[in-house]
């Protein structure tokens, strides 16, 4: 579903990463397979979130993803390079937060996809959600944008 938001990135987001579209990432139409965007979003989520926590040990990371979606807007073909970006969305919840993702063809303003995930801060030892720690909340709030600016 096309977004009513601008098709060109207005400003860089806090974290960017480049992704190369390899042959094994293609679908039968020679486009980047839709499922790869979720893998790219996972990498971006780690790039943004891991610096906010005291460990990079996957067994000690305190979030659980409860929702993920992606809107596909333009094809990305074999051999192209994508720039992926991630930013928190307002409002930040008491125990949860939303991250927005944007992908565009490198060197162009063509947005190929926009994604969204919702994560909950979770105490795996107790098996329950917990409040976002104040220092982490401050960074999320500092970086957060209005999701409507990206068509959400």
C-alpha cells in the first residue's frame, strides 16, 4: 500500500546501514524478496538498541518484539545497494516502544520500503514486562519522530 508520506527522505535518522542486494535475496520477479526486509530491520534494530544496554550478549537483551510490519513501495533489484535507517516513533510507551524503518536506493531518493516494529522491555527471569529504564527512555524520546511524518 503506497504511503501518503513524502517519497524522499527528509533528514537522516540516527542509525543508517547499507545493504547489498545479493542474488540469493531475489524473488521470482528478480526483486528483493519481501522477507529480507525483516532481516534488515533486525540488523538496524540491533544497531540502534544494543548501544543503549550494558551488554551485547543475546541471552541478556531485555526486549521482545511483539509486532512487525513492512510496506513495500518500489522494487530493489539484484546488485543494487539500499540504505536502511531506523528511528523511534512517538509516543514512547511505559513498557514498549515503536521503531520505524526506511529503505531507499543508495544515491537516490527512491524509498523502496517502510517498516515498523513494536518491542516490549521484558524481564525473562520473571517472565513479565517491565518499565523502560529512565536513561534508555531519554534516548528514545530524544530521537523519536512523529510516525505520521512517514505515513504511519
